[in-house]
């Protein structure tokens, strides 16, 4: 998988690049969004790691919005943000971000896990998309075969030749072949005869020079076709059958597939598709559908051979209908009674052929669908071809959901409707479950958003356990949080048991919420603790994640069954447990979303603790800054304006704080030094640590000599530098005086 790193900090980009390449990913780096645009046009990027704010550029949100408005593709992406940028992360997740990383000291620790998880999700989505595309292609292929099959039913013999050629052309165009043939074997004369040919526009037909082929020149094709095997050669240049290879290479053929036409174990010939422009990959499912087409051709061949015999005997010749793997039926246009059904319909619905032929299409529908049936039949009878969805009844009373494709035909002199049935019951159930998961995921995202936007630091544990009840389907959910470095755990909330928690003092003699218990025995029992552990009953967790007194009440009051413990972790540290208790006969649902929500809660808990630590750290830093005996200030690297100064700087330079904060670095630079200062300041901007000597002006216009040590920082979301000032004026004067005396001494 190729990953695009969009990062303006070359050092961070290089670290990320080394880490990802060690994990086996290919990487490409862009330090501007313009660079990223070019790379996305030239490289097949599957995943992006985007820095939200690049120096001197629009932010990532604006860039992504611009691509969306321009209908430009956006690969899956992970957002990286600075410390405290969670609101930005929420915006990005609404734009489609799969996850976000905070650019702090833990960045490289969290990076591998996030990349692996998101890349796995992307690969799975790609596989699902490819599978869906393959299914859609197969459905279209099946529909094409259905149309061909329908067109062949009761087709006059005079039109068969054109119909076969048209079907060969349609199949060839569908699979993007360049040329195709239908070849019949003459075993008596040991030759293969080319009967039909189709060539894409711009390709020269070869039927005249390729009319017959001696079987001795066909290498192993004959024995393989006699066994019913498909001969598929992806790369003719590497084919080990010399005669066939030499004969097809002279026409520039790169790939060829030849499907035997089998009739009751006997091979009558083959249908082949040649690719000249490029090598062609045919899937197993396509090869199976080719076999269906070859069976169609067999039926046409047999019809052409025996049509006179069939006409004399008056037998019904059903071409593919009886052997089609999908349920098919023909019913009378006027009476709606069944005239014929195939074996697949008999098997699928459970009725015998005799029972079907006494029924009408109305007998297949539930009573409550009568009005809908009348409307559908009206539409169906008005159209030569029609597609609709309906509910059907099987003989055992089971109701199934079906897609019906219909065509009007003439059947034994009667106007009739030919229908193909596609049972989509399981597909619709799967779609409903998928939609349910999507709805729950949206709720999880909304809750995660509310976590991130929470400012007070107060945690609504009741809302967390209520949400877990909805996601998991559990009857009761409790959340325990570890305290005192894991030595104890505290029950924070219990949902699903009404007033029990509020009345816990009266029932248990103590308040269950905020009650501390001894350390979770699971920590000592399992060396590697899994994120989800399933237990058969509540007795398995007595005294572990719920105190014995609580589990006894739950067991005696509720019809409890399975118990699931979901660990809330961060960086392999267990922060707490969700305890999910189910009614008997019920099991955990949406396990992936349960894990996701548990992880979100873990991140939220860590964020609350981190913000608390940051506030404490900020207060300490401000105290050290303001009370440092050395002059110090912070300035904006873009505008060079002062953002903050300490008391020592105010006293040393004579300006008030208000005056400092209205000034820039130019205001304390002597006019003669400004040209040199302008040149040097550009070099300082991107340096991590910098030391320099300069002259400064105090408020009383005294020139002082200073040594400046600066470090880059982020201050109020602005790129800035923290400067420490050391006044060396006295030392400079002493050095000058010493140099003067040394010069005088040397002169004498």
C-alpha cells in the first residue's frame, strides 16, 4: 500500500517515513498541498497522513473541501494535529478522516497501531469494493445470458444464424475481447472447423484463412476439452504448447480462453475469446458463466441439428430454460396460470411440477400483498421487458423477497410472460444489518464528538453506559474505572436496572457509585488480557468486575445469562472495564463497534487526565517565566510582534507590558543594525535552537549589548520563539577597554 505523507516539518516527515517503510509500506512525501495535488495525479495513493496546518498554506480542511467541490478523489486519510486540536480532528472526521494523531511525544508510539488498523480497514474496503464490482459484473453477465436465453426461446430457425452471431458479439464486447470464434470438432476427419467469427472494429477477420485446423496441430487442447476443461492462456508468449503458441503469436494474440461445448459428457467443439491489445484476466466466476454460454450454444447447435425432428414429433424444445440454475417460469398473459417452470423453480419453492401447473402467479403472493400484486401485474403486462421486486410464498409458508425480470414471449401459440427469479432475501437482511451498524456508528461518532467538545472536564458516565446498552444489546451495563495505579477499581455508572443504583444505600448499605473495590483479579489472572472476554454466566465474574453483593442481587432479580467484559485500554494499559450482562438466550452484537466505543472512552479518559496535567504544567511554566531573573519574551515568527514578556524584561528595558505588546523586534533594534537584522531573522525562523549576539535599544534609547538564546514554541496556536536575554554590555565595555590598552602597549 502506498501512503502519502503531507507534512511541512522535514524532520517529522522523515521519522514517519522510516517508521512506515519499516512496517512494509511504500511512502511518498509532500511538504505543500500543491505538491500533494501533483502526487495524487501521478501516483496511486491509498492512504494519506495529513498535517492539519502547513506553514504559509491553507489548512487541510479547506484543501479537502476544495477537492470535494471539484469532484476530485480523496483517498482515505488520517489527520495529524497539534496538542489541543481535538475540535479540528472532529471537523476532519466529519470530512472522512479515519482517525487522528496528536503530534506530541507519543506520536511515534501511536503511529504504527493507527496506520495498521486504518490500512487494514482500507484494504478490506478495497476488497469489498472489488467483490461488489465483481458481483455487479456477474449480475450483468447473468442478465446478458438471460436476455440471450430469452431471445433464443421459440426463435424461428431462419433467425438462428444472426442470433448466434449477435450473442457472440454481445458476450465479446462485454468481456472486452478483440476477436471470438465458435469452432466445432470433426473427430471423423480429425479437423476443427470455424463456424462463427466476430472481430472488433479495426481487426482483420481470419475465417477465410483459419477455416479448418488439423487436430494434430492443437497440442493438448483436444484431450483437455474432452475432459470438459477450460483452456485459459494468460500469456501466450510463455505458453508451453508450441504448435498453438506459434499459430496464435503470428496474429499478435496475447491471451486466449477456449471453453469446451459439452453435451452429456461429449465435446462438440469450443468457443474462444482472443485478446490482442493486452493480456486479459478471467475470473473463475466469468469462466463458469462462459460455460453457461457454451451450453446455450450447445442447445442452439442441437436445435439446428434436430429442428426438423423436433417439429415432427411436436416436442417442446426448451433451450437452457430447464437447466438454468436460477428459478424461471412462464405464465399465461391472460389467465396468469403457470404454463411451465424449470427444475430450479421446483427445488427453490418446494412445489412439484404438477402442483405448479395448477397454480397462478397470484398463488405465489401473500394475501396482504393483493393490491400491490394487481399494480405490479398491470405494469408487467404493459411492458415487453420489466423488472420489479416482490414477496413470494414457498410451499412451507416461508416468505422470501425476490427480484423478477420479465419478458413477453409467444409460448406454443399463446401470449405469455417469461420471468427470471432472483432470491434477494439474505442480501436484504445483510443490508438491513449493515444499515443498523451504520446508524450505531453514527451515534458513536456523535458521542465521540461530544466527548472531544467537552470543556468542563466533568464526565457523564451515565450517558456512556446508556450508549453501551444501545450498541451491545445488553440488559445491564456497568462501567468500572481503575484508580491508584490499578490497585483499586471504582464503579462509575450502572445502566439498565432502574432505581437500583439510586437506592443502593438502602439496599446494600453503601452508595454503589464511586465505591472503591480491591484490584481487578483479571489483571493478575491473565498475562495477556483480551479486549473482549465472554463468560457463560454472572457467577464467573463474582468479585472480579462486580462485587459479590451486587451480582447476588442481579442474579436473584433478573433472568441473566451471558456476561461480556470489555476492557477500556490506552497504550496497553487497562483504564477500566465495561461489564455487559445479557438476558438468557441473548448474545453480544456489534462487537467491532463495542470495541471502537470502548477505545473512544479510553481516549476520552486519557484526554481528560492529559488536559488536567497540561493545565498544571502551564501554571508552573507561567510562574517560572514571569519570575525568572533574566529578561525573557515570546515573539511571533511571522509578524515579529511581542506576544509575552516577563517582569525582568520590563524592568531591564524600561517599557511597560502594554508598550511591549504593541511593539515588534524592530522597535528595540538600532536603526544602523536593521539591514543586518533583516538578513539574520529569516535564518532563525526554522532553526530549532539558536544563539546570537545583537545590540538593543532600551526605552531611554541607551544601546546595550546582549546575547540571545531562542527556541521555537507554539503559543496560542501561533508559531513563535521563546527568547532568553543576557545583557553583556559591561563585559563588552571591559573587553573594548582591554583591547584598547593592548593596542597602546603594542604601539609603544
